[in-house]
C-alpha cells in the first residue's frame, strides 16, 4: 500500500485517506452508517472496518457513540486509526480475523454490530491483494452473521449491507436467533430491480419480517448528463450525513 489518496465524505465533512489503487470505500459504507440506529453512549462494533469510513460516518452523525472496529488487514487497520485521529472521531481499531478475533474483543458485547461483507463469491481476482480480500468472500457470509450475533447484547441490533441475491443466505443465518428483520431494497433508479439491500435485525426478537419500499439512488429513468444525478434522498445521506433510520421505523 505505497500510494494513498484523500477522499471527501459527507460533503467534505470527513477527510479519509485510502489506497490509491487498492480497495476504497464509497456509498455503501456511508449508507450502512446512516442506517444504524445507534444512540449517543451506545457501543457499536464494525466487522471488517477497512479504512474506517462507515464507523467514522456514524461517529460524525451520532456524537458520543462508542466505536470499535475489527479489520483483518494490518495496513487498513492503521489507516482507520489515522483517519479517526485526523477527523477527531474516537474509534478503537483491532487487527484480527472473525474466527480468531483478539481476546479483548471476545470479552465484549455491543448494542450494535454493523458490517459490509465482501460481495463476490467468484470472479476475476483483483491485482491488488487488499482490494481482492475486501471484495471476494473467503469467510462464509453465515460466519459474518454468526460473529455479529455473538458480539451483540440481548436485544442488540445488527445492520448489514449486501447484494440483493445474498438475502436468502442472510435470512437463513438469522433464523431462530434474531427477528424484527427489516429489509430496505436499494435500487439504482425507479422501477429497476434492487441490486443491494440494507437489513436490520434484533437479537432474540420474534417480530415478523418486514420488506420496505425501495430506496432509489438516482433521479430519472436513465443517466442523462456527466456528473452526479443522485436522488434528493440519496444526496441527503451521501452529501449531508442524513440518517436512514426513519426508513426502518414501523408506522404506528
């Protein structure tokens, strides 16, 4: 990881150093943070925190939340610590694997666990090793879910973003262990199929599953011009740091 670059998040409110040629977090990390219903003073663990983007976005939006990150790649863990210090957002980052996490972490439990597991099970391997580890699944998705649930307090919340075609695997891994499952499909444009989902679940709950109306990322039915064409809702989340928690709230 010799070359680095600085990227702006939340309209430049956060300045994040990331690899110039390796894996870089983007909109998914920001949306993951926006969907986590953490309150000030609560403890949040991010599994696979990378350079810290999701945790730092959450820490910016929810002051006084207590943030911990677990990252398997030492270089990315160092970047997460550097980014936390640079942006003045407290984040405790540990280096380790899901299956063999540090003893310090195994002794803790959290109010929330968030995760953006690798999306791809197969495909061409990236030339950059860090990018490949971040994008291609070598730890089964079910193990990510199991680790998240083990680290949650009773009644704690898991928030995860993943490809829509992995939804069945997530729901299966949650069966009998978590409920109040709420699924927000993420569609690129109106009337398009959802390519990703954000899912929340409460440990130990038995409330039935809810499938929400899609969150639409871009305005119009197709890309018409150079530059961004985010919908107003997406722009508020990505550029202004707005919360997405309201989308998951149950109507009375």
